C-alpha cells in the first residue's frame, strides 16, 4: 500500500462459508486516515470491503478463500452470460447515488429473508443497511436494475481508478429466472469498460463451494496466489 498503516488480526470466529471451520481476518486499521486513498492499493493486494472494514482472510488451517478479479479488456461473455443479457434486455440500468431509501431497504429485506432466513441478517434495519453496504470513505454506486418504475435489483459497486469492486448484489427473490446476480456482474464489467478501469474485483473464489465457485465462469479470471496475480488455468 502507498501509505503506512496498521494491520490487525481478528480473533478466531465462525467461518461464513464452512460451518465446521473457524476463520480469522487481517483488517486494515479502520481508524486510519485516508482510507479512501488506501482502498485501491488494498484491492490490488486482495483485500475486500465489508461495511467500513477492509479485510483479507488469514486462516491458519485453511486457504480456501482466494482473491479473484476479471480482466476487463480481455473479458467476453460466454453463451450463458449472453443469454442472461438477452433475458434482461427489458431492464433499465441506472448508476445511482448510494444510500438508504425505503424502496431499496424493502427489497434488501425481502432478499435477505429469502436467502438468509433465520440467521439474523433478515432483520436488517435502516442502520444495518447503511452500515453494511457503504462507508463514509467508500466510492460507492448503487447500480439499479429497473423494469419501468419497479426496482428489481441493486449491484453495490465501489469504483476506484484501479478497479471496480463488486461488493454485494441483492434482488427480487421472485425473479430467480433472470439470473440477476450474473446480470449484475456483467453490468459492473460494462461500467468498468466504459470508464477505462482495468479490473472488476469479485472478492473471494472458493473452489467447489456451491455459492462461490460460480466466479470461475467469468473468464479470463485472475486469482491471487503467493503475493501475485496469475491467470486461472
């Protein structure tokens, strides 16, 4: 990173991906000045934003979480992704200012209730919405998908000169046939291409994981191993 900054390691906690495992994260000092300046270099080192924290998994017994990013200039959608674009050709895509609205919050609650029912996340109030999806220093856009006036989904997107970060996507759970998660990533790639930004960071890829292995379909994908980015075989 370009600025000197302290890094902290969290205590062991339950892993969000494997119930039988514990996890630890390396976290950039959340009180550090100029976190906005640190963000792009942190992305390039594999860190990810959740709320106001920049973190990187640092687990002693497991290295399953692998940072990954799409090479925007080289990316071309495959047949399934092209069908996804066609299926959603009736939607309007809007790059909107991030922030709370009752419409966005209602959609977020519906999505969490369908995907994470009973885990506590589905009770997210307005403060939880703001705290998780954005931070005062983060360069965040809400890329909205609308069918006329109806909000169907939002891709929470952080935009830096060095890379676009796909932070979180939520959508109408009744619109599963549209593959709006895939559609969101394709829109983030399109945004990066329009702005001349070289990479879209997808967070962490986990080989074989039912919720994380989909990222390998966005080719060419680069993964970070032993301190450098390499093309996924």
